[in-house]
C-alpha cells in the first residue's frame, strides 16, 4: 500500500508539473492551423483610398497590427473588427501588406499562470491606380485655341486644387487655387503652325493634365486695289494693299521702264517713264506674310 501510495503521489506531481509547463507556453499560429483564430477576409486586393473591414473570430480578445504602417491605416487596434484604409498608390506596381491579429488570455488560477497567445494574418495586395491622375480630372481635357480666345476649365475629384502651366509665355490663367479657372491665349504660333500647352491641376488626391493646342491664326488673303491698268509715258497709278499681316513690301518686274514711290507700307505710286513703239508689260508685286499678289501694267505705245 505504501509503495503504491508513493507512486501515485509521484505520478500526480509529475502530471501537475507537466500541466504547469504547458500552461506557461506561448503558441504562435496562423489563420489556417489548429488555433481556431481566423480573419475574414484573409486575402484582398485594394487601391488608394479604398477601405475594407476585417473581422477576427476564434479568440477572446484581439490586438491588430500592420507589417508596414506607411501603406495604410487602421480604424482601431482593439476589438474583433477593424477597418483598413489604403493610403499609398504604388503606381504601375503592386505591393503587399500583412494585417495581423493577436488573441490572448492572461489569467491566474491559484499557483498556475495561464498565458495563451495565438495570431492570424490577412494578406492585402495594394493595386496601383494607374494613372494616379485618373482620380482627378479636368473638363474639357483637350481643346484648341487661337490667340485672344479664352476657355473655361473645371476640375473634379479633389478636395483642393492648384493650377499650373507648362509655358506661361503663351497663356494666362484667371486664377490658380479654385476648382475652376479660365485660360487665355496670348501667343500665335503662326499660320499653319501649332503649339502645345499643358494645363495641370494638382490636388491631394492626384493630378491631371489637359492639353491645349494653340492654332496659328490664318493670315487674311492679300489683295491689291487694282490688278490691271494701262499707262502712257510719264503717267502714274496708285496701288493699295490689304490683308496679309499688315506689313507690305513692293517691287517691280522691270525696273527699267518705271519706278515706285515707296517700297514698303500699304500704298505706293507707280510712275511710268518709258515710251516705246511696242506694248510693254510691267508687274507691280506686293508681298506680306509669305504671300504675294501682282498688278499688271501695260505701257502704251507712243502716239
């Protein structure tokens, strides 16, 4: 009896010691093992500004943490649920975030201390919002404009705005820090030519660039007051130019039979100083903005 009693006592002591050792251990676990601790959902994709609620189950008390605090934020760190908000746009890339929940029990019963910990993870894939500017837009996004014209632009999708130009030499903005602005063209690239202007709006939510195409003003057709006339020796004819760009140069096809009183300006006089027994032709040529037009003078025979 005494031997049996001693064995029983030693056996009970060993069992008690074993229980005390196990009860003092910390158990690390994931969502998919025997701990029973889970996060729902346990795998998601998310983009900048989006928010997703995560719910923990299988534990008693919960602490939440993030692997990388720079990628997002949590609405709370305690409790069985939290909301994760993405605060980073990886652009054309994708990046990963790990959300961890820790469930624990810390209690004491007599001389036995119970310290049971389990953890579970959810995996968040942050998808790039390409381009970032797509969250903020400008209306209109593409326009054509001529010198002196004004076009109104409006921005949407942001909380505050700042407007800027790629080239301040060819355009003016009416205002730079509101959701609307007006752009006025002050540059003419020339007839048949274009020039690009980038109008960008920037906000905390992103940026967007509208394309403004400056179109060269068409030069008015060049005309001359008379295109054909006949002159005798020592007589004159008056010529006036119109159109073009407002600057004019005059010339003759045959300087030996007449002369011009002016080679520049919008008006000139032609003086015939040659007489002959045959008809002679003289061309009065005016040029402006790369264009030209001609008046034909016929020198009459001498009587």
